C-alpha cells in the first residue's frame, strides 16, 4: 500500500485503528491525517507535530515526515535507525555513506534471519536476543543503501528479526512494554516491505499485550487490524487459524471462555478445510498441535477439567524434541488441572516436571504457569508434596535464574 507507511504503522500500533480515531485524538480533521499518510506528507504545524510525537512515541522523521527544505538527509535516516536501536535496547550505530547494496546483500541478510528463527527453539533467550537485535539494527543501516526489491527483501527480514526479538521480550523475558516498542518497529519495517501478512502477524502479536492485561477492547481492535491485513494476503489456513487462536487466548484471559472456545472451534474448521496458499516460511510457531494447546488451556479456565486433561495429554504426547518451551507450558496447565481437581500430589508431580524442563530451557511463560499452580495449591501448603515443590521452586538455581531474567 503506497503512502507514509511509517506513520500508518505507528498509528495502528498505538491503538488508533482508523485515521478518524487519530484525528479525534489530535483534534484535527480526518483529511489532515490522510494528507500525513500520503506518499508526500506535509510537515506538521509545530503544535500538531508535538501532539503526534506525544501520542505515537517517535519523532517526526521516524514517523515518515521530511523536514522542510528537501529530501530526507543522512541525519534523518540516522534518526530512524537510532529510534529502532533505542527501541530494542542498543545505542545507535553511526553510519557512513556507502555504495548501493547488491541483490546478494538481501540473500545474505535473509540467511542470518532464518538461522536466528530456527535457533529460537534451542538457544537461551538471553543469548539469542542481543544477536537478533543487532541483526535488525544492521538491516536498518542497509535499507537506505538498497533499492527496489533488494530494499523490500531486507525490510521484510528486518521485520522478521524484530518480530522475533519482540517474541523473546514478551514470552521469554516478560517485558511487554519493550516488546510493544519492538513490534512497532517490526510493523514499520513490514510497511517498508509492503508485506501485508507480516503486518498481520505483528499486529496479532501486539494484541497479546492488552489481552494478557484484561484490556479486551484494545485487544479486539488490534485483532481487527490484523485480520484486515491478512485479507490483503493471500493468507494460508494456518495463519487464519492462528489469528483465531490469538483472539481466543485474549478472550480467555479476559474471562470470556465461551467466546474463546467458539473461536478455537472455528480455527479447527479452518485447518480442516485447508487452503490453496502455503504459510509464510517465518510462521513456525503454530500448528494443529499448538491450536490444541490453546484449546486445553481455555478448557481449563472454563472449568471443563476432564476435557482439558484429555486435550493436554494428547498435546504432550504429540510435541517433539524441538518443542521444549511448549512442554513447560503444557506441564504447567496439566498441574493446574490437577490442582483444580483437588489432587495436589498429581499437580505437584507435573509442576516438578515443568521445573526440570525449565532448568534445561528457560521460558518465562512456563514459569508463570508453575507459579500460578503454586498459588492454587495454597490450601494444601502443609502437605509434603507441596513443600517438596517449594524446595524446587525456591532453590538457589531456580530463584536466581528467575530474578536474573
């Protein structure tokens, strides 16, 4: 889609799904916002510019505006790079004028992006995260030195790298505010690449942030935006089913388990029908088994304990060696099922198995599940099995690891 993709991405990521919504927040007409999102956006008046910076959290050049007096300068390009670096925790890297990048640069850059994506499932997040962030920063430096399809391919890979960095920040490190900023940069890079499916994936990830906090309306707005981008596809059955699963998890955390189960049922139907379109290579976090994991958690929260137990045991049997992070989540959910069923011995057994797995592969979301189980076991805290769980949960290595992250 032509136009000022940086401003459009920042607007949507900030929760202003429509141009009218941003116009209302700024106290300007919607035609003004349309002009700002055009291919040649006029420089905002000072008070409007300050309001944009305040609402969207970036300076005007990072939002796609060219300073009065001509084309973007080297300084403005460095501003965008610096904003991206700052959003993911790095100091800006100085850039120098360079020759235009050859097409092979996109091949080389994408190869590293693919490697990082595969390493996510086996490398400790504290080790992989700086590498992914540095790689994204390199890509931001390469984009102004590339043109045409080479630039688009690098931009798409930058978006993938930032999506990965944001996933680590949200799911592995549990720093949602930082993930929000990283995913905003990922959305802007997807806009540079004109890649609607990447945009849909990033937007759906941003829905987790309000969804996990119980802010349903905000999560739903972001999912509406994600589905809008997916329609520009072509989207695969897996991508469409995953969007249902994301929305289902947000509904579950907001207490709407009936709606969530309906969404999961729809996702199962979508996967069963299939489609003529293949899933993007970068979409390696979802499958029918992962959908069943969503379902088991929702059944648990809905109080359907026998169904949840059966679903989660099937998922546990189906997960492979590469799914170690997901294993901790499933073990945590099985522990929660048994705690709710009044069997503290079985609950502690699953929780200890989850802690065993966490010692091998840290995953903050998995540890959250174990802590939730321990809180549910408060009525049984004087039983030996719970005391044994406490010895593991508050051992030196586990406690230090949790605090360090």
